[in-house]
C-alpha cells in the first residue's frame, strides 16, 4: 500500500529541497541542544528533519497545517487496520449515489472536476460521522486534504484555478503515514509573536512569510475543508471573508520581526531568508530587508550568516535571477 508522506504536497516557500543544508548548518553551530521549535512550520518538513531532538514544538497560524501536524507527528493511538478498512470503503464509493453538496456547488468545475468536488465534500461529512477516536479522525482528514490537493486544478495554491482546460477526474483517496519518532511533541496554532512569550526552547527556527501573499488566502480551500463551517464565498477564486491574516505580510513586518526576536527565550535563533525582495513583481517583494534582519539579530547575540545558491520554485511569472537562500544563526 502506498501512503502520503508529509512532504507530498505543494506549498509556497517549502524548504523541503534545502533540508539537508539547513540541518547540517544548524547542527554544526548548535549540536547539543535538546528542543527545537519550528515557529512558522508551513508543511512541517523542517520539524520532521529534527525528530532526533528530545522535544519538538510545531506552530503555524493555519487550521489546515495544524491538523496535518497532529496527524503526522501526534498519532499515538490509532487502529491501522480500521483506518485501512475505512479507506477501502471510501475508494469503493459509487459516484452516482453521492448527493451534490457545498463543496461541488462552489468548487466543482473550478478548483476540481465536478465529480471530484462532489466526492471530497461527501467524504468530509463522512469523516465527521465515523466511529473513530481523535487520532483516527485527524489521519482521515489529513489524508483527505492531501488527496484533494493532489487532484486540484491549480498551479500549487488556491489564489486562482486553471481556466481553458477540461478538468479531468483525478481524485483518489489515499492515506497518510504518521511519522515514527520518539520526540515529545507540542503543537500550537498561535500567532508566533504571542507564543514565544509563553514558552522556552533551545533552538528556535524562524521562516515567516516575507512578502504580501497571505497564506490563509493562498490555501483558503484547504482551510475551508478543515474548518467545514461552509461559509459564503466571494469573487472568482471563491474565498471566504478574510481571516487569520498575518502581520508579516503587511508593512508592519519589520516591527513584528523585531518584537519577535526580542521576546524569544532560547539558546539559538535560526532565521531562513531569501533575496526575492529584489523581484520585479510587487507581491513578491520582501517586506523585511536582509539588513533589517541582520541588525535585529545582532542586537540579540553573536550572529553568523550562511548563504546558498538555490533555484526557487515559483508558480507565477516572477523571475528570480541569482536567487540565494540565507540562514542567520544567532547564539544568545
Ligand atoms: C514560508 S512559510 C514556512 C514554510 C516552512 N518552513 C516549510 O518548509 O514548509 C511561512 C508560514 O508562516 C505561517 N504564518 C504566517 N504568519 C504567522 C504568524 N504570525 N504566526 C505563526 N505562523 C504564521 C504561514 O501560515 C506559513 O505557513
């Protein structure tokens, strides 16, 4: 049987391809540190790379990311046989007997084929009504998110769907595989600036958004599917009313960053950064400059910069020449 791994999704700004470099650079600087916090965790792939630590703290503002972390990192109590049986039942569903629902009425023929959207909405309701514990429901819901994302008619996010093509039926329900590890896990869905006032860790890894593209807007379809409040949707991209907007995507970002760094209680702070701020598209321009990061971190402690040339994945038209990925490491 084939399962989804945590990195099997498309996510803007995912550090998946840089994991070995990030891991070895951090380990060289801060080897004997037991707890690792991934404060803006996105896909969670950086946190996964640090499951050799005794304690992992994983945080992100999005509901869809939060459920993914719970399913992959914190599924201690689930019956694998039962989950497999349920997934077989889902695969054998007869489309003709499935009633039209919120999901296909809104997204059918747009972000998904009509049949795929109908199935996704139907399964979402079904998962709520399964006789399962929380761990099992988290696994089923995360499996639905990954399966839906794989069949979406997008370029990797939900700001727009591809027009002028006939959308094929692609959806196939496939299970995720929870990560085997021995770390103690804490998962949060909080504003990073508030969270760091409350907890302490040895290494704090920071990878915030650096431009005006709000993740809650980019991934609104997944947010909608997880929360399942069936809100009224607006515009061509069928987004709900704005929620969960990040201050890091606004002009106040440099102040927020400064406040964050000031309040962190750890031995090391590691910040990921890339130089897309020179890009020609205004939505891709960085809100915080490299100099602002450097001066903020130098105030906190001894700071080193590491740099790597990297071909950035970009779904849009923006052209990133001479793209560099940076890691700032501050010893407090
Ligand atoms: C660049 S992505 C992180 C990518 C991640 N390192 C990975 O490899 O997948 C930035 C993340 O920060 C989250 N975010 C934005 N503002 C936040 C805030 N104030 N507090 C916590 N998370 C936030 C977004 O939802 C997004 O997932």
